[in-house]
C-alpha cells in the first residue's frame, strides 16, 4: 500500500478542526454597552498595509478583537509571532489550531522593521502556543525582543507569552532578554480551566508570573482574565489574591465574546458597573494598575497604560 501525503494546503480545512463536531452553543444577544468602531479609517488601512508588507500576523485579526478599528486607526497593532497556527485548542480562542509550520528565522527582523515603520513608542508582541518546539519558542521570543531593541532603542517592549508548560528553562531565556512588561494571561478562574483552557494548569501560570519577578524584579508583570465564562465573583477575587501573592503588578479584566457558535458560550454579559467594582477591589488588593471594562483586552491602550504603570511604581517608591 502506498500512503500519499498531500502537502498542498487544503483551503476547505476548517479553522478549528477539533471543534467541528461540537454542538452549537448560543450566546445571549450583545448588550448596548458592547459597541465598537468600524474598521474603515485611513489609519486602519495604513496599519494593515505595513502588517501585510512585512508578512506578519497580528492577534488583532486572528483573535477577531473588537477593538481593531480603534487600535489600528492609531497604528497600534499587536504582533503574533511563530505563525498563525496554535498547538492548543482553548474553548474561547479564535486563533487557528493544528500543526504549525517551521519558525521563520527572519521574523524577528520583520517585527522590528514593522515596529519602526509604525513609529511605536510601546510595542506588544504575543505568539501562538508552540508545544511542538523543544523550548516552546522561547529563543524566538528573545530574538524578537533583541531585534526590536536594536532597531528601535527607545521603544518599550511588552510581551504576552504562552505558559511554556513542561519546557524547562524556557521562561529564563525570555526573561533574560529583558522585556519591559511580561504578560501572561490566566484567562479565567481555576474552576473553569478544564472547560475553557484544558491544556493549561492554573498554578503553573501563577508560578510562571512569580518566577519572572524572582528572576528580575525590575520587569513589570501583568495578567488578565475574561469574565462571562461562568465564574463566580468570589472566584475572581481569589484570582486577584493569587496574582498579588505572585507579586503581579497589572491586572486586566474584560468581557469574553464568543468567536463562533462552536466556541464556549457567553454565560453572562457583565455590566459596566460590575467592572468598576472589580477595579476598585483590585486596587485595594495592591495592584499598581488595573484595567477592567467590557472591552478591556491585554494590549488595549498598552502604551498609555505602561506610562501610568511606571508612574505608579515611581510614586510607590517615594
Ligand atoms: S486591543 Fe490589542 S488585540 Fe485588540 S485590536 Fe487593540 S492591539 Fe489588537
């Protein structure tokens, strides 16, 4: 018998093959406080052209972020490195899943070039999960940080990394490249992990954030969760305490939105006043910065937030 491997990519391949046979799950209609700007401005088009010209992927597009019209108009794009295909299959995420291609060795330079062309004072770089790589992509992250530093010395760098689960030494490689902000999202409360983020482990993620501070206390640490996934209020408060125990500086809380009917349903749209209440509680627990609103995303207003973060640390030191 001959096995023929068809190496031509199949345009009919579903974006999330693991979800195809799941039953549809319906979310309630969006409330009027979830309103976004249409992506049709000149700034948006310029940003898209620069992203395309450098052959890059962005989480803004791949995750279907609701803020893309606003952010790209201001030339704020969040680069997603190591390809467009993720080796995990989280129930909330719209990034394509499957077996990724080999790493593009020129990508760090291309990210640096795009950062310069966009004139970014603060750049955010994230990635897909690369469980297929021995180091989870840690060295590629470090190379990207170094390439941006070389091309744009005054640009501050924020990274949003995967958890590098079972990749010993990976975190240390990334931290040694000295990003200004190290973000790793918890995504949800521990009781929802098995359904929302089954490939990850809550306490591993907490420990990862704690390790970053142990390795280099000057690096700001940041983490975020989505609400509306069936969590209880007391669980969100427990997450705040766990993050403060790991010395995390910055917390983001945003509303989960369902990318397709095959993804986890929105269990509830949390009203804006509840986000304000979370923000107040989080500040009392000692975070330097908190952003909590329906459309809060890790990288939304990241540049302005970084300036406020630095100011808050300086004020604390006085
Ligand atoms: S919030 Fe982040 S992911 Fe969304 S469009 Fe803005 S920069 Fe991109």
